[in-house]
C-alpha cells in the first residue's frame, strides 16, 4: 500500500502526507509537498520552497508560511540545512529552531541530514528528484530527515543517520522507523558507469536483490544503467539494522508526474523544489 497519500485541497499547499505513520508518535507530522497551492510564478509554479533556484525570495517565504500554517506549525518553527549532496548531519537543539527559515545564510551550512527531539521544530529539506529519507524513534521521541541524491546515497547518509540516532539520542535500531519518499524512480533515472562504480563501492559484492527488487537494470542506451535509488537506500537501511517491516517506501516517481512534482531531469534543471517535512507539534 502507498504510504504517502496525496492531499490536494483547493488553494492550500499540495502535500503527500505520510499516512502510514499516523499515530506513531503524539503530534507527529511528516510528508512531502507537491507543486500546487503556492504563489511562485513559472517556471517555479507554484509551491517552490527553496531560495537557491532563482525564484522571488518573498514568494518562497510566503510558500513556506502557507505550508507551516497548513500543517499547524508556527512559520518560525521551519528549520533546514544548506544542502550540498553530502552526508553531514546536524543535531537541532531548541536554540536552533528557525535556522534557514528566512534566508540561506542562517541555515545549517553544508548539511544534508537533520535530527531533533525538540517539539515544535519543523525540519525541512528540498528536492527535485533526489530521495527524501525520514526517520522516527517513537521511544526516544526523535525525528529526522536526510536528503539523498546519488552522492549522498553512496556516502551512506541513511546509515549515518541511524548511527547518529543511536549515539546522540540512545535510539535502538529495532525501534527506529524509516520511510522513503517521492523521488525519481528506477524507471526514469539513467546513470553512467562512473556513478555505477560508486554504487558498487558503497555496496560491495554481488548486487543486492532483497525481496526480488534489484537496485539497477540495463538501459536501452549503451553504457548506461537505470538506477533505483529508493531501493538502494532501503537496502542500506536494512544493512544498518532497521527491520524491513519498519521501512515504508513510496511508489511515486517525480519524473513520471511533472504535473504534480518538480523534476530536475524532466525540466532540464530549471524548476522549483519540493520539501520533505517532519516535526512533533507541541502538546
């Protein structure tokens, strides 16, 4: 069953809520945005949530405010990192609440992973084909996000997030729940041999084929491979000690549905960005 359910209410930010986690933790909100319900003009129409793509910053700020209000969070709770396709992880404390809300310079710099156990902090990160990864420990009340393109994936950011939860918050791997959100799928993501070389370094040995789903398939184009980053991240999570039954994985492909999602590849690099979000509302 698809764990991310589309919620497209008229004139509200379009979002795909992680329905499979409803009730997992008190006050938990998690999901992924679509591209409708905002104020940005083409080619960023309309719910672009990132400052770095060339959109009007005032429009981006209004989009962020609209999403926060729709989710029941104060706009100033929005907290994010300046992503660099790396694997650095920031621990978000109470005093960090709101970093990156108003501008890029105040965000956690060079950071692709965020973790917190502080209520009323809305963690967010940004996408236009890369893989959003979600983490939640209902025992320690810890939540997190990671941005995983192919570079972050081969740097094993998913595993590093799990290690950090264990080290910093005392999480047990058997308690941690994870989810993999909308991104470009193995149906559309074609890569060259240089990328596949890094994939094999990250997961050495025979190509994993857990539960019948391989991470790659031959492309119709010579020297190219179709890469399934969602499945690769799922395998990394399992290798890091997450129970397969504690991993939710979407079926949505951002490249297949450009009317609902921004896609860097589909739109030749000129497009907006969706956001993943996770947070625990103050109760």
